[in-house]
C-alpha cells in the first residue's frame, strides 16, 4: 500500500510540475503580448493623441526604462518572496496597467500605464526561473528553461495577429481591456492553484540580507558581469526594434493596412521563437561534442549576433516586401539563438544560488537596450523621415556588442566552483 501511495504521489508531482511549467509558458507569452501591444496600434494612438514619432518613441521606451530600474530589486525579491504571492501580485498589477492604458486620455496617462506594466512584469522571468529550478533537477532543467524563455518569442508571434485583429474590429481600447482582464484572471488562477514546490529548501526565500549585498557587490566587481550586461543590450535592442516598430514599418514604408501589417509582423517573430528553441539544441549538441559550457554558449551567441547585424542592415535595402520579410526573419531567428545563448551563459558563470542576481544584472543591460531602441528609432525616423538609418543604427550596435562578447569569451567564466 505504501509503495502504491508513493508511486501515486510521484505521478501527481510529475503532472503538477508540468502544469506549473505550462502556466509559466502562458505567463511569459502573455507578458510579451502585453509589452508589444502598444506597438500594434502606434499609428492609431499617435493620431488620436497628436503624438510625433519622437513622443511615441518616448512612450514606448518608458516601459523598458522602468523595467531596467526594477531588475535588481526584482532579482532580490525572487530570492526572498514566495513564488505564489509574488507571481500573483505581478499578474494582477500588469493586468491593471493594461486596463489603465485602455482608459488613457493623453500621453502622460500612457506613460504611467507603461511604467506600472514594467513594475508588474519585472520579476516574472527571474521568479519563473527560480520556480523551474525548484521543480526540476539539474539534469532536467535545460529544456524547461529553454521553453520558458522561448515563450517571449511566442508572445511576439501571437500579438500582432491576434491583437491586431481585435484592434481592427473593436478598436485599440478594447484590445487593452481584453489583455487586462486576461492577466488578472491568470493571476487569480495562479494564486488558487500554486501551493509550494516539492523541495521547499530551494524556495526563493532563505538568503539573509547581508549575503545578498555581498553577493551583488561581488558580481558587479567581475568583468564577465559587465560583458553579459552590455552584450545583452544589443539583443534586446534588436528585439524591441522589431517588436515596437515593425507594424509601423509595414504600414508607412510598405503601405499595408493594420490587419496586414499585424499578420506579416508575426512571421519574423515566429522565426525568433524557433531561433530561441534552436539555440538550446545547438548549445546542447556543442556541449556533447566536447565544448566547454561557456564556449558552447559563446559561439552560437556571437555568430547569431553577427548574422542578425547583417540581416538587419539588409532590411531597408530590399526592393520588395517579401525580401525585407525574409531578412527580418533571418535577423530574429539569429537573435533568438543569441538570446538563448546569453540566458544560458548567465546560469553558467555563477553558482546556482547566484543565478537570479546575475540574470538581473544581465537584464539591466538588456533593458537599457530596450529603452534606447524605441527612443532612438523614433528620433531617427522623426528627423530623417526614413527607417533606413534606424535599421543601420541597430545593425551597428549589434555588431559592436558582438565584438564585446568576443572579448568576453576570453575571460574565465567557469565559475560554479569559485563563487
């Protein structure tokens, strides 16, 4: 009887962790739908509120700016606050932010809503990684983490098509109401379902405050931390360049309507999703072929960024919409590989108990790129009347950061035994 009971409990635990992972993937997907929703209705909002491209870029960059500021506190929170209340609160807060966006009457309200959205979303991928770490042992963890990270690209695939359709049929305010209600329902569902991990000793609540301060100080003193943070800026810069401005590009440069632009915008994002998944497979194969863990991450990361830089530079030079779409798909596929390499590298260069903090440091750099991308792109378009220079600027930034990663690859990064 006891053996039967034990097998039943084990089977229940397996199913429970799969449900937890599925929920995290849904949350990650919805978070990126929420982040990119504003980009889908850029032109409608700009027309209604009388915004210039520069002002629109400022509104778009407000999310990434606050997200960047919140990363370190979010990483510390992921180590201290239990997963159930933290993630429930996150989902409810960013659901309210989307409802506030739907009620916006001016640019100031939009900025406030975007800042609230960033505050709610900041801990998601950090606490999500902690939850996966608790439910999956080290031998099983790579695939769940890869799927969780790829959910961001999946959200960018679904957002233009689904949200663009809602906005086209019912108006942009209805789109944000739908998102807000969905997020609040997800938060309530998580709060009711999730109880505790099967290994409570790994629940992210236990580290003393002084340890966190010493840990943060130590990590910030390491050159590899700065390499990861600066390098990640270009990855997120490119992601935001495409997610924030792609629908506008198709409407203004290729003269498509909102529904067509939304549909075509989902195609490069789908390539990014498959790139994220492919990055995990590539890293795993390189590791099996004898590469060190850090080299197995660095090589596809650097090559991916170089390919993304070249493809992005080619986008405005393509004579047809089809060719520009192919270049975008190549760029985001390569960026997806680089993102997986970057995120995985962040888990290798530090000991397990420092992963959330290192990822938070890396995400600060990424958020800086995310904040700069829509702002600089909007400024360039406003003053040149063209997307060409904006795309070339993104290409150059990516190339420079790839060179930074090349220099960083020479640093000692096999850190689990030394931190």
